[in-house]
C-alpha cells in the first residue's frame, strides 16, 4: 500500500467537496492523503472551494497536506492515485432549464429523472468522456470513483468507449434511504446486509438482513413506514422537498407493499402528482442556488474577510463517507460490500446482460465483483426496468449517432412522458437551450 496519496476531485468547486474532504481527513490512518487537487472549469467556484478547504485544513491542523487548485488537466491528474468525479455540466443554470422546460409542457421536471434527466445526460456524455481521456493520458493507473449524474447514462457511455477502465460508478441515494429509516426507527445500518436491484434512481430492496438479529427486517420496515411515515433525517433537515419524497415513499408502499422502493420511483409511478404539485417558476435548482450554493459563497467570503466565529457549517450526510469508504476498500483490498452500477452480465438473471444495473458488489484492489441475485426479479419491476433501460440506451445511441429520431424515441419512451407530442415539444425546446452542449442532431 502507498504511504501517501494524491487525490483529485474533478468538479472541485462542488458544494459536496467539503464533505468528501472531511471524510478523507477522518480516515487518514487508512487513507493517507498527502496531496489534494481541486480541478474545475469554473474558476470562481474553484477559487471559493479552495478558500474553504484551505481554511478547513488549517482548522484541523493539517498543514502537511498539499492543496492546489487548477483548470489544467495535466497538473490535476499527473501521478494521481484516485479521482473523485462529481462534475455538473452547465452548472445550476442548466439544471434549472432541465427542470423548467418539461414542466412548461406538463411533464416531470427533475435533474436525473424524466426528460430533464435525459437532457442532462446528453449534456454530460461529451465532457465526461473528455475527462476520462485526460485521466487515461496523465494517470492511467488511477482509480476513478464517479458520482457524476445521471449515473446510468454516464455508466452506459463509459462502458461503450472505455470498457476496461478502472472506474466505479456509485450513488449515495440508497445510503440516504437507509440512514433515514434508521434515523426514524432506531435501526443500526452497520448491522445490515441489503439486497437491492434496479437502475440508478430506479430500484427496489428485495431484503435487508440484520446481522445482529439474524433475520430480514424489510417487512417490518415497510409496515412501519406505512403506519407512521418517515420524517426527514437530520442531514436534510429543513429541506421540504425531501420530506415530500419520504411522504411519497409511504404512498408507493400503500400501492405496492411487496418491496421497499427507491424514493425516486415517485417520478415514474406518479408523474401526474409530481407535475401538479410543482412550481414551474421555482424549482429545486432555484432552492439550491438560493440555499446551499449561496451559503457556500458566503462561507468563502467570510474566510477571505477574516470573520470570526463558526464559519464552516455544512450538513454532510453520507455522501463523502461512501466514496471514501470505497477508496479505502480498494486501497486495502478489503472486499467490502457496496451498492454500485455495473454491467449486468447475469447479476439480475432475467434481465438483459448488457444493461447497466445497480446492485450490491464487493469492491477490492482487483475491482468490482457484483453479487448475483438467486432468483429472478418480479415482472412488474422487470417491465419497468426494461422500458427505462431501452430509453437510456436509445439516448446514448442518439448521442453517438447524432440522431434526432433516436433521441426523440428515448424521450418518448421515458416512463414519465405522457405522449410523443409532448416528448417532441420538450426535445425541441431542449435543443435550443443546450445548443452549446449537445451534438447537432439530424
């Protein structure tokens, strides 16, 4: 094992960066961070985050860690051991369009689900492949741990272009669900071995085995949620959109109590409800720009102006811990179990082998070893997944082939889309909004 590590955060200006850094510092004995590079194409965001992270290191007494920021990929990735990727192409200004354009046409507006998610996916493929090209050029042996959304689309395009790359795509949403359950009902997640399957933001728990009790606790969890509902966990306290998500999770279980769903399925099962309750003029992107993003800018301002008192106030959750825990498992060949995105290849026995699915896997120095399900998944889940996966594959086909028809087919097939008429209307508006980012479709 190396006794010092260089880590680069791609998308270093992200508001999630402090949580990742805090987790690395907390695990210094297992993860000997010596050099940290913040890489971003947004100079101002990178400057702000550099100020914040430098202040954090000073407060922690960690002056031995070299901190740099750069817009130069050669400087960012040369001799790098790990890359944590969390880029957001188009930043929150484009996320706002992803959310508002579909709502204008009476469709779900969301950053990773629905046609907004597909628009974000088309915008992200090119820069993501470019980023990986830089890493392959300057740090071919580095591990890439990816948080960049929309994960299923990112994973599918990377699988096609770089099938043997040392890259793991993961989402912390399942951890957020599990933490919220534990926060509400007093469980200890460290005792759990969950079995989960699906696509990204589109899946179900088959079981949650509690090692301390020696049984599957998922049936009783479902019953508790149906009876009592759930309150938003501490790390998302004050965020009304998350409380709505947990309320809708309860509704999902009232309709379909046979499995514990990912809360994002609300967009696919109840798109009419999501549209009717949405404010088309003030969406989640606006909430973040007025909240977390503004708060980050204010912290950087206070540090620059030498304000006193408590400056670094973040609600981190498990976002940073999850990605660093994976890196530690690789570094020490621990073969710990995580829920990640992989090419199916039989992990879900009755699902197409070339699909990118989200399932438990063991992660070690040799990579990812998916855990195969012992039994087929139910037809209801399988049918929903087949339709959504086909739409995602069509979208990626449309990107590489620059095909308007295939992208329109993908938008039409998305389970949140009520008709081809609306799919075309949204797509045509998205083409105009994304003219700086998308390939020219014909």
